[in-house]
C-alpha cells in the first residue's frame, strides 16, 4: 500500500528565480524506510515541507502537481492542496533538522502535550500518549526539564516525541542528526530503528550520513537540482559510486574502498557496510 503518492510535483518560492522542485514523482510504501540523499540545495528540505502540506498551505509560491496522503489505518486519502496542515499532522509527522526551531514550551512534558491539547483530546488520552512517547524516546524522568537545558540528542528526541504523540502513520525527518555529536547521532538513529522495528512506522529520512541510509533503507531517492535523478535499493545505488561522488554525496568508507577493490578485481560486488567489506576481503 502506498501511503504517499507524489505526481509531477514542482514548486518555486516567491521571488525565487529557480524552481526548488521540478517534476518530482515517487511513492512511499507502508512500513518502509525511504531514504533521501543529495547535495545541498537539491530540494530535499522543500520536499519534506510539501509532504505535510506546509507547502502550499502555509508557504506560498508557484505550486503544481499533487501530493496525496493515504492513512493506512483508515484508508482515507488527503490531497495536500485541499487539506489543512492540522489534519495532515495526525497522519504525517515532520521533524526538522534544528530541534530548537520546534521547541518553545517551558518543560518536556508541556512540549509533548502541546499538540495534543490543541487537538482537544481528553486528559486521560493525553496522559496515555505522554507516558508512551516518554518511554519510547527514552525521556522518562526528564518531564520537568527545561528543553534548552537538554543535550542536542535529547532535544532532537524531544522534537520527535512531540510529533510521535500525535500518532502519525508516517514520520518525515529532515536531516535530524546534522547538528548532533556522535553520541546524539547514535541516540536519534537508534530511536528511528526502534520505531520501525517495534512499531512498524513508515519513515522518510533525509540524511547526509549515507552509512545509515545504505545500511537500513528499503529504497533511496537521489535528488539534484530539484529533480529525483535516481531511485533504487541501496544495493542498486551502490553500483553508481562514481555518479554519487560527482554529485558531492559523501559515501561510507566501506563503499568507497570496496569500489576501488572491485575495479582491481579483488572483490566482485560493492560492500555497504564495514562488516561486509571485512568478510569479502577475508578478514574475521
């Protein structure tokens, strides 16, 4: 089942000379991790904003094409041109790369409850969801903390928690680890893996750390100049190392090394992970 269908999508911001998105079409399927990679300025963040209706409902510009969201729980379909962002937020949850841009309440607990209160949910339901997201995001015990006092990884997990509390069917993350140190990055990527494994959530992940994308994604979109120029599984994209490098996409060392070894006839296929590389070169 497709939960997102994008057809011939183009968008240009007001007063911008060029289109940020140009004739983009793709689908996202229920339960999959769809990775999105590409150089800076390729349209990745703009694409994220179209998926929950911020574009074109709140951010105006020249918009054409269609973004249709299907709630897998009910089968209902929503065209982002016609559906309020508030309604789409219960199906599509968006997490931005800078958590501070999404955090504005005085405590962790208030931050998570904010969206639920705006939905008019009953107190018992708010408390149920609050307990669940605190547990799943590892923030239990920090309910009374002032969000700016949290670590970077904790702030990003809080941003994810406030979105998860809305119980969306799809989680869209726009470079959620770009401003984090290695510890924070592991925390956030571990949470994403947990949500997929234990809760079957559909995830669309824009990430400049391609090692995680190539290891865990079901499919990957490669963007450049507002276009989707490639689409395939990580294995399929691993055959396009030279093209990806020309785009300025940073690849995992395992893939680059295996690419060179393959050219020399040492191994027969590219390695997506360090474990594969060591195995194929005869190391334990």
